[in-house]
C-alpha cells in the first residue's frame, strides 16, 4: 500500500508505493475513504483514488480520529490537535 522500504519522509506528491515512511504509529480512514497515518514526520494522507501521498500537518499524533463533521484529531500524550478541511 505504501512505502518503498526506505526510512524517511520522502515522496510527497507522488505514488505512496514510492514514498519513504518513518515509524508509522496510527492509522485511520476519512469519511471519504482516504487513508491517514501518523509517523515521525507528521500526519500523512494517501488518496485512495490516485494513490498519491501528501503530508497534511507536521504535528504527529499517537492516535488519529475523525469526527462526524470530517475534522481530523491527533491525540499525542496530553495534547489534542484539530486539523480541519483535510477530507
């Protein structure tokens, strides 16, 4: 699905299968079905239609969740980050 086996945060704007991934630790799906995961570089998105990977935010979260309005929340120890408009 994603990652070329190289440790790193490379590949934004290209096919997810060619991207470098750094320690993924949380995964969730948006209401539109896109894949979101957190790694050491931040929260990354894979568009399920195009297969393109992008970094959504540099804020990492050990737990990612969407609410019913499509807002993404990243929970990291004592901080909850809200990211809007990322569906």
